[in-house]
């Protein structure tokens, strides 16, 4: 039997254990990969602090699955197909893959390298790299917090639908419930209309002209699945708008609590417990998607749905919004800028060859988006063929593809409850995977920043995880009120939209220009044995920052008041002051960047303003040289021109 460790099986450097004396105390056993090699990465830490062994993934595969799990989330299932069609169908893939190659992939790789070398979370890493940019890490944590507030409510809805699927007749197929309106439309009403007044089939029901009847072709019809989601699950009738949310719904509150219970027990032991969970959560979506795709291809109209999905419209390539939407889709899908990749990579072996992990995770993410698009549109094509409605009418603006159209499609095939259970289990695994990453990034940032204080507590990891889950749960309760959808749309619009673009711009500029691309390349050489390819350095230094700056300016100039569409087609427009409230939310995260920059300079231990600034923009390992010799490389032109 092969007794190789998991790390050796997956190609990591064997972890030879050595003895190391810490602060003249007892000898402790530590892996050779860290801190002996890791000491080089830790050398920029605070003077006098002992080097400590950092928890590592059980295997290289667990890190890869966790990274993939965070990158592949709910947006891959329903956001990508909608965005693709609305921006030119198959032609959208051109800007999508351009943004992937020029922006998302370079930043993703940079974050993984930065986290693995410095072995710190998204806040503490800047103490080593560039203290003045510590606010970038704080901004990432605030954005993670906002995303957790509305993202976990989607997981709560998925739990609700999962529990509702354990029945012989799916509840969203009915139009005879107390919450239904006279406009409710389902298979039973369609059959009635086909029979007409005299009980004889008339072929195409749209030829029947019963004025005042829902069977009339011009009558307003709302699918039973849409009314179920809006009026039963969300309870929107009990709230009049953003200013009147009502109390929390007890059933959704319990589902939200269950979400955080799952998160806690997956994270309370750190990456050791999380690594086990991702084996299930990262793989199950592909199994379920494959099953649903095979089933969907058997249905009539499926090929029409696929043609609709990939139909090109090349004229839209001249619209900058198409390129902006492509960048936003790939950035938010991969998760760059949220600090999650920094946290994940910090638990790697110091010499882990991270490039392959980066490429694999990126390709899997893009493949999942395309794969999900085919799955979704096979069912939309089937719905169109069954109802006689054009596909562009099946998918409306803000139609809630996952919680309205997809459940309706699933309900019309044999064995609907079984397929529904599978689908919502898949949604849960997709959602929980990304929530694992977001919460882990917050926990890693806090524990690394306040390591001394937290390490004194018994069961510190369990306590900090529990406190974080409770706080986020309480703050997320407005999302499960009767008017929770109004809060959800607001946070989705302003919580991490413009702010994430600003954060990734500052991160890219800081590493490539302030810290210095030559320094970053030397770090990579120390860690992996070679400097990054010149192409990567050109992207990091010039191409990626320029594109991100253009997209950031475009996004800042096109912030609009949010709106929401009800299932009956009517729009709810938020009050005019909502836009300004949204700007406060945006500023509540990115304002930490200049605030911490000023605070860092003021509190830096320097003899003059010049020295304070020099120390603030220089990595901590250069501070002694600056204080003793006054040699500041960043005050010279050569530093800014080096590649």
C-alpha cells in the first residue's frame, strides 16, 4: 500500500519536519516548507514577533476545489446566460474572453501569488507590502460583509424551495391558493382555454377570443411560479416599498439561520474542516447540471433555446456597455478583489506551483458559465415550445430566472419533484461554496490582524466564527422581511458594484507601481524559482490598470437609481433619494482607502513628514534601511520604470 501523504500525491513539496527554537523557549516541531522557507516571507513582519507555523490545506486538491468553489457560484447558473443574450448572444463571448485574458486572469494570478508569498489575509498583507494601502484590505472586508447580507438570503430562498419540493405536486404549479391573483396562469388554465366554451378542443387557444377572459390572447398572464415567488415566498404584498419593509418572515428567517449553521460547521475548524466540505460542494453542481442537460435535450424546443443562447449580434461589440458588462461578469464570477484568493493562497505550501491552479480555476469557471447557459436555455426553449410564447417573452427584465422560470420548467417534466430537489441542492452547493470563501476571507483578515489578542482565547477559531455568523445573520434579517426584495436589490446594486472596481484598480496599481513590479517578481522568484513571464509583467504594469481605470470611470459616470420588476410586469422605482443612500454605501467601503492612507502616514514612526511618507509607501522589510541610511528607492525615477 502506498503510504505517501496527500500533499505528495498531489505534487506538493514533501513536508519534512524540523526542530526550531522560538524566543529561547522549548523546541517545537514545524514543517520544513514553513517557517524555514516561510521565514523569508515572514521576514517583513513586526520585529520581535515569533515566526509561527500557519495552518495549511490537507492537500493541494482541497485548495484547488475551494478556489473553484468560490469562483463558480449562482451567477454562473442564471446571470451569465441573461447577460450573454442581452449583449449580443454569441458575440458577447468575444469581449468576455478578452476581459478574462487582459484583466481577470492577471489579477487572479497576482492575488494568489501575493497571498501565498506573504501568508497573510487581505488586511495584514498590506503591512508587509505597502502599509499606506491597508485600506484596500479593509474595503474588501466591508464589501464582503455587504455581499454576505444579500447573498446568503438567496441561499435561504434555495432552502425554502428545497423543502417545498418534497411533495407530490409542486406548490408553484397551482393557481388556486389564497395568494394567487386572477392573472395566474398554469397548465390547468391553458387546458381549459384549449377546450373553449363548448368543451371541444380548438387547436391553438390564441385563436379563441373570449373578451374579458384570461384566455384572450391580449390578456395579462402571470405564471404560477412567479406569483408563488413574489407573493408567497417573499410576501411582497405585505410591504409597499423600500420605506415599508414589514417584519421578518418567520419561515425565511429560519432558512437564513440554517444557512449560517451550515457555514459555521464548515468553517469553525478553519481550512481543515472547510477542505472536507468543498469535496462535496464543488463537485455536486457538475453532476446535477449534467443530468439536467441530458434531460433538457430530450424535450421539444430545446435546440431552439440553444440557438437563442448563442445567436450572434456583432453590431453590439461597438457598445462600451457590452465590454463593461463582460468585465463585471468575469470579475465577480472569479471573485478578484474580495480578498478570498489572498486568504486561500495564504494556507498553501510556500513553494506550491500556483500557476496551474490559477489557470484550471479560471477555465472551470468559464466552462461552468457556458455549460450553465446551455442547460438553462434548453429548458427555456422547452417552455417556449410548450406555451407558444417567444423565448424573448419567457425571459423578462429581472424575471428571477432561478426562482420563477426554472421551477416552472422543472414542474412540467415527468418526475418534477425529483428534478426540483436535485436542482435546488445544486443551487445550495453553489451558494454555500462562495459563502465559505467570503466568510473565510473575513475571518482570516481579522485573525491575522489581531493575532495576539485572539490567540489568548481558548477555542478562538470557534468563537470568532460563531460571533461573525451571528452578527451577519442579524444584519441580514432585513433581507427576509416582507419587503426584503427591495433591500436585496439595493444591496446588489450598491454593495459591491463600483466599489469592487475601485478596489481592484488600487490593488493592481499598488503592487505593480508602489511596491514595485521588480520587487514582486523577485518575491515570485524566491518562492517558485523563476520570475514571472514578461507578458504577465506588462499586463500587471500597463494593460490591466488602464482597462480597469476606464471601466471604473465608466461605472462611476453611469450609476443610476435602481428599479425592480414585479411578476405582473409592473415596475417599482425606488425613491429618488435612494441613489444618494447608495453612494453612502459605496463610500462606506472605498473611503477606508484614503482614510487609512492618511492615518498610516500620521501614526508612522518617522522623524519627519518625508520619512513618514517614505515608510508608509515602502514594504516593512526596508524600514530599517530607510531609518538608518535614509535610502528611499521610491523617491527615485528608476523604481517606477522597472519591470
